[in-house]
C-alpha cells in the first residue's frame, strides 16, 4: 500500500521555525516529485512548494519564498519542508503528495497541523 505520512507540525510563535517531514512507505520516493500543500480553515488548498525527483528543480509559492525550503533525502525516503520566520497566516494543515511530476501528484498524506500563534 502506497502511503505518505507527514509529521513535524505543532504550535509555534510568530517568527519561529518548524521542519515538516514526509515519509513514504510502500514505495521509493526516488522517482517521484513531491509537493507540499496547505489548507487553512475556510480556505481552499494551495500549493506551497514542490521538488523534482532528482531534487534539481524546486518551486515555491510567492507567499513562502525566502522563508521555506524544500529538500529531499532519498536514502531516508523522506522529503522535508523547513519553515522559518513563520507568520500567523501560515497556520494550516500541511499535506505532502507524490507523483510523476509537480503537475501530477497522485498519492497524498493525511496532513499535519501547523499553528502559528502567540
């Protein structure tokens, strides 16, 4: 069974940092692009970042550029999202997804909640 499991969410004060992890089971991430998405209460899901299977290409939403960094460790079958300088508007459930490319992501995780609040 193909599964992605996110972890690393929690409560953090504005200006703080968190690192989210996305671990795959049942398949190897080496050949997959991985995207991070988020959905805040009452809002539509939005793309945050994506990394190609090789790791050579990354993209970011304008709202997180310069603050978030996506990376992958294929040896650990894990993709990370390092989030710095967090803002209250970053509060959301964060999901990772895998697919053949950043445009076609088919396997989704259950999400991890990030709350940025003082």
